[in-house]
C-alpha cells in the first residue's frame, strides 16, 4: 500500500506511559572564524555556531567576515554573537549587520544588559559553588553558560571545572556546559550533567581560530550519542 494508513492519520504517535521521546544533545561550536569550519560543523550536526567579537581574543572576527559566513548557512542553524563588556548600542549594531540570531554576554555585564537582545545567553565563570550566587540576579535570560574561571581570561581556557557545580546550577534554568570539553570527556560530561547544551571551542581546534575537522566531527557525534 502506498501512503499512510487510516490508522496513521488518527493523530500523533504518543510515547509509552512513563517514557519520553529522546532528545539529542544540542551542540554549540564557538570560535568560528571561517566558512569552511562553519559549514563542516553544520554538516556534522552542530546546532549553533558562535562568533567572538572580543578584540583580545585570538578568535576575534569582523562584522563583515561573520556576515559573509552567516548568509551562506542553511536554515535552522542558530548563530551566536559573543561579546565581552561591550557597549549595548554597538552590540545591537553588530548583531543586526552580521545577521546573528542569539546574543551571548561573556563578560561582567549587569542584569539590565541582558535585555538588549532576545534571546540572550549569559556566561558565568565558576570554580566553586559560591560562584553560582549571581545567577539568581539574572532573570528572564534564555540560558546560563558555565565556563571555567580564569583570572586573566573570559573563556577558551581549555580547563574543566567541577561538574557538580553545573548540576546545582540547573535549578536556575537551562544550562549550557562549557570549559575544557573535548572528544575524550564530552560523553561523560553529558551523562553526568545532562545540560541543555554543550559548548566547545579550543577542544576541537588544530590551532587557535582553526578547527580540527576530525575532532569537530567526533565531538558532535559523541555529545549526541551520549544524550
């Protein structure tokens, strides 16, 4: 028989009682600087791509370069602009010109700055449970990104933190787990924390600003299989 049966048309298939449909882990690849890496990440199954607009970062990109990339991406890919202590008006301008969908504030921005764009991710650098206290002041944001604290860096350190802190942070809302994730530890991280998403930059690089495509593919596959 060709086509659906009458039984198929009765309505959506419902999961068995007590069971929930499996949802694959969302993966954000950050520090994208070129079209080849962006398209490879998408082909391998990445859900989101991050572009850094922090001048002190070795992965910093220009507005024109990011627009060149984002206009060649397929639909349904989330593009994220990452900023550190930037002026709100400049953020709005860059986000619009670069054709970006989601804002990520990676610095010491106050809660009121999180209302300049929707949706917004706010990053927090943590090393102990007490570092979660500020999360309670950031109401209404889309997700909390947890990264490893380093006194001289706003991210991309390649170091992990105690994942039990991330477990505790889930009471505030959706958690994006970052900080030292690699192909070797992402499966354990996903199973341990069960975050909303995972975020990687240096863990899949051949050099700063250039991805290792083998690691990139393996990371995405392992993150999604683990979920």
